[in-house]
C-alpha cells in the first residue's frame, strides 16, 4: 500500500483530526483515509461501486448485430493471419 506523508500540517487541523479519530475509535491514519474518501466522493465501498458498474453494463441495450458476432470465429481469424 502506498505511503502518504503530510508535512507542516497546521496544529488546529491536526487536533481536529485527532479528536475525530478518538470519537470514532480510529487511528489517525484511518481517520485521514475516511476524510479523504469523503472529500473525493468515494464513500461507497469498492465492492458496491463495482456491483453498480456491472448493473449499468448489464442494463445496456446491445444491438442484434453485435450479439450476432461470434468471438470464436474472430479469434480464429486473427490467429490464422
């Protein structure tokens, strides 16, 4: 996992993060990750985000021409070149 280091963090921000971490029974590192996820709009877990993407893909309307394509034939044709 990548390491993130923040230098010269203002004292008041550090105190607020420490206070919030204690209230949520988290370490400072865990609290900062939670805050970054919220700030970046990634509050949703990876699993649920992936499930939502799969639902979107499955709900797409695929044309008949695309469904009629045989991937085995395409692979064989490409290998025979």
